C-alpha cells in the first residue's frame, strides 16, 4: 500500500513524503518539496552588497546562515581580507544560532516522536527525580520540579486540550519510554523553551535583531566597538554574553547530552534504521585568520561511511570543494535537459508538470558531490570532525557513546551513528562542540580588542570584468553554499545550494534516490494509518524546506500577499 504524508509537520516549510509499504516495512519512497524557490531570480542584476539582506529572507529560522554565507561568496569573488574582529563576531553569531536551533529541534520538533506525553501522567515524580539525579547534576531535576511539571500536564489533559502537545501519536505501539523517562523529557521540553531563548539573545545582541540580523556587510560587520560607550559594543555587553554562554553550557552538558543518550538506550533498534546515504559532506568553519585559511572546526568528505576515506576541505579557495558540486533538475519542476550543472552555470527556471513517480515530482533540486549523492548535517559534521582528529568532538562523542553503552549494558559501536537515532546523537555532540567554540571565540575577541585592534570592516571594490566566488558555512542543518557570478559590479548569476536541498532532493541525473528517500528504506511501519516511524526518520534530518524552495506567483510576480485584520 502507499502512504502519503502531506504536509510533514513540525518542520520549516512544506514537505510531502510518499512511501510504498510491503510486509510492514518501507520498500520505496519519494521526497517532494511543494514550493518553488525564486530567490536566485530576484537577485539577478542587483548589487552584490545587497545579496546578504535578500537571501536571509529565504527562511524565517535559518536567517543568519544565508546572510553570512552570502557575504562570504562575494568576498571570495573579490579575494578580500576580513578583519579579525568581524570573523570572531560572525563566528559567535553562527555558534549561538546553531545552539538555539539544535535545542529547538530535539526538544520541540522531534522529541515528541519518541516521548509519550500522556504516559508521563502515570510517572512517580520521586522516581523520575532519582533517575535524573543519577544521570546528571542538572539543577532543575528535583522532585519539586518534576511534581510541578506533572501537575501542569494534568491540567492540560483535564481541560481536554493538550495545547503544545496536541496531535502526537500518544499510545502508539512504537512508543517505548517508561512513564518516568517520559516525565523527565517533558520537564526538559518545558525548560528548553527558556534555554533556546537565551541562545538567541546572543544573536540579537551581536546581530542587532533576530531573525534577520542587520550587522553583516560585504567586508566585515557593522558592530561599532567602543569598550567605554553605552551606544556601541562594550565590555558590559560582552560580559552579559559571557554570562549567557555559561548558562547554556549547564543545560547542554547536564540535560541535552544525557537526554539524547537516554532516548538512544531505550530505542536501540533505531540504530539499525535510517542510515540511507553514507557519503558525508561537511565544510570547515569558524575562520581564525583574515584570509579564511585556518578554522576552529574542520570539514571534508567521507565516502561510504568509512572515516578512513576522509578527505579534508582546506580553505575558502579550496578547489576540491569548488569543483565537486553539481545540481540536477531531471526529476525537479525546472527546465532542464542540460544534465547536472555546476552552480556557476546553474539555472532556476520553473516548469511544473504534476507529481510523476518516474518523472518530475519536486521543487527541490538534486545536488551531488563528484556525481555522488551525499548526506549533510550534524552527523556528517561530527563524523568529519572526528575523522580529522578534532579533540572536543572526540571527547563529547565518546561521552555520549559511553553513556548509552552503560545504560544498555553493552558497548555501542561507532557504526551505530549511521542511523535515525545517530543523527540525534550527533546533533547533541555538535551542540556541545559549538558551545565550547562559542566560548573560545568570545575569548579570542576580547583578547584581540585588548590589543587595541578595533577594526571591523574593509571596503569592497568591484572590477569591471567578470569574477566568480563561492561561500560556505556549516549551518545547523548541514553544508550551505552560495555561488555568485558578478559582472561589472552586478549579479550575473546566483545559486544557493542549501542543506535541505542535499538531503531532501529527489532522484538525480542517474535516477539515484536522495538521502531522505534512502533513509526510509526498510523502516518498519507498525500501523500504516499512523506512520510515526516515517516521521522519526524524516524529522531526524531537521528539514527546512523553506530554505530549499520558495513560493511565488508567476502570473502576478507577487512573492506573497499578507492581509492584516
């Protein structure tokens, strides 16, 4: 039988998933983005210095990532040096945004695939607190806290309205957590609402607002620095940021990492489902010099899931990365017929047909790296950093694997990460690594300011001829790259190859299925009318279809119409 889930909820944007189920498992799958992205067309002929402000409107969540990747693409084309202060401030914004994103994804978007909120009503708060305190020293694991959370849940249920917990698969046969673990997860769900807000406060302070930061520019940032002025970035604001960084670390280390390990230990069978494409692509990030040749976080490519095959991506001029990316539209609703194209030659001209199983069925394009499909995201990032010998990554990954192994009573191999639950574990590890990097970038900024360096901007200069450049960033959902061709100071071509395009793309030029589709193969389906298992695997990627595709009306040229009442 065929299952169609349209739309997939608790994601950003509009995604449709179709599965054929036979014998209680998925035997075929289609991933379809249901909106068109028109940003590339909007940018043609514009001043490249405006691209960052326009491209971050691609999404209402992943805004900073497009702004920063866009200025990097233009700076790369112009071969610019960027002041150290600007690099550190950008790095801090990226880290804080990603920490916010990872916490929101696990607790508020995907945890409800594994946690039965109604079951938490049967929990003993004392046993929940004992369990929690045996796992970590998180300050909000007390009996008082667990009792208060359970009382709040009882009021939800008694009112007949589950509010934010509505529309879950409560009582589904695939739900396995004991009531006490469900209550603990529900408590941390509510606490995480405040923690993610604090992470975003850092983005707001440094970026002037969020979403859609206002402080970046081609050549640097617009953060005026005067350590003694209330109207500029000063020591008071910097120390407020440091206080928030310390608070974030307490939750990430003592709640997030532990909760992910507990979920993994209670669903060990999900380390055998959802691997999909095991070619992993990740880019280095957090530049430590003005030219983008040294990075705090390494990146590269792993073929076939074997970390011994790791090939590093070195810098912002890396020819290995620049030469490897192509996009196919053979199965996408765009004009094609030219084969897979490099982004410098990329085209985004819509040609809608209908949903065709063996033809075109998505607005998402299909990227490849040296003609191979690749999975991007926290799992790819963590595996590449692990393969590169990045010490914090190895330390946090070992901690999570050891915790799961202790709860299971048997060792968990590294290969278990190639799975649905492995993507969640990797995201938690990456969150801890980013928190450590955020703290380091704060120290580097303060030390550099202490030397008397207050530079934040180098002005760009555009040549009369044609120049080309690419910018990349390891965004919360994976490798993001922008590609621009500039002629006489105007944008001649612009392409965004975003993480969800890599993962959600349909079949490619060679009819090979994409990462979402491959990961769904052989997933168990206990009840086709309630396909929770499909959501578990798709949600583990943290889809952002708003980034992969966008909506416009080609008859009126209107991007969107809003009626305010």
